[in-house]
C-alpha cells in the first residue's frame, strides 16, 4: 500500500486543501506559520500520523473559507469582522466537515462522550466574573480592612467556584485562572474565555457581546427586574420579538407576597472574536440563579451526561450555538436544568 493510500480521510482532505483549494498551492512551511506549529507537524497532519486539535482545525477552516486569505501578496487568516456572511457560513461548514473526518476514526466511546468543559488544545482558559459595586459589597472586601477577602468582591461567586473546580479537573495540565474584568491582560483576551454572569456587573461580557452583534439573543434592562437584565429574541422569521423573564408565584395565605420560582439561563459558545482559534463561552442569567443553572448543566454529577447528549444531538459539532432555558428554584434551592425535558428549553440557535 502506498503512503497516499495509507492516509486517513482527514489527512487526505487537509492535503487537498493546501494543494488545490485556493488559487495557488501553499507550502507546508507557509501553512505551519499560520498554524503556529512546526513544518513537521503539518506533514504529520497530512500523513495521518497526528490529528489537529479543535483550535488548529478552526484555523484551517477560517483560512480556507475564502480565497481572500492569499490576496494582495499576503497570506493570512482573516479576522471575524473581515469575513462576509457567506464566508462565515463556509468556514462553519468546513469546520464541521473537518471535525467529522477527524472523529470518524476515533473509538466509539470517544465519539459518544461530549465534554463541554474539556479543551484539548492546552490553550489557557480564563473565567471572568463581574465585580460587585462598592455600595453592595461586604466591608471585608475593602483592602483596608484587616480581614480583607478579595473573593467577597466577586459577583456570581457560587457558579464561578463550581466551574473553576470542574474545568481544572477536566484540563489538569492547562493554565486555568479566574479573574475580574479589570484583571484581564492583552494576552487573556486571546485565550479560551468563559464569561460568568451578566452585563450589569461584568463589563467584559458586554464588551465581548458588542463584537457579536449577530447573535439572536440580547439582554436589556426592564423596569420590573431592576436587579438584572431580561433576555429578548428576535425570531428569524421576522415575527415580533419575544421576552423571557423570571417567574414569581403568589404564596397562599401570605397576603400579596410572592416567591421566586424560576430564573432564565443562557448558555452560548462561539469562536472568540479576538482569536478565532479559541472559544468564548457565555454562562448567564437574568439573576444569579440563572447563571448557576447555566454552569451546573454541564458540571452536575447526575445530569451533565444527559445534557451533553442532548447538546451533541441538537448541535453536533457546530462552532456557534446557544440556548435559553428555565432554571427552576425549589424552596430557595437552584435546581439544575435537565435539557431532555422539552419544558425546560425556551429557545435555541441556530434554529432548526
């Protein structure tokens, strides 16, 4: 059997992209510079001796999605904002194809088990949490206090602690850190970023979302919910926008009082607009219970596997997806959403 016949389907496709997909053939050395790997690594990709991780496949897909990658004497990967809608669609389709080719030869159990919080490329991971305003923060969060505790200034601390421990366990050799928006360096913006919490106390979430104006889910202030922002969706069919808000229920024999029984959570994953080979993940809610529900969907010891299965069946390997869902609150306790229950799911994109 010749070396060409021994190549895996992915290896053959990667070589075809390099040699025939664009108006002129690229050398392995040129492609290696774009991928930030050694030339021998590109060779191993094209012979089937090694397979690219998700970050490298995203670079392949972004580069080969448009002939403009080699225009005007330059060879480069275009930034997200430089791509047209058709080019972004082509990139997403190509990335899905490359992932399927790569995973086709993997063991069945490896293909079946999806792990949302596992990042196989060893790119650093940054969890970014909001900062509680000074008027609401504990006096122990003041650096001048002798018992100063910095974490008391973090908003959405419960979901952040839950998620930090889980991500560290899923990625034991990766640099994983949590921080507040003001702590982020230039480098941090280009890593895998997880935005924990909403707009009011997390300026970084708002900053990233301003770069992703095409997302169908938005958050806006609402007079009935002064302590959070509700979610609004503009359906793709052009119908009126839909608002998703928390629910309260009147308590029997307690006059006009009501209790908080349901928040709305939001989970989304897209390519990082500041580094298309990394990811941006949003875990958000109208209030903090929604944020915790978004995190616990894929950390809960009992429900995470079922929720991962739903995610795999609904979105496959799509690089951009998101969903709104109910987060039940029972007797003051946040209940982890079970995505297999259709009553829990409120809205998903891309729409089927």
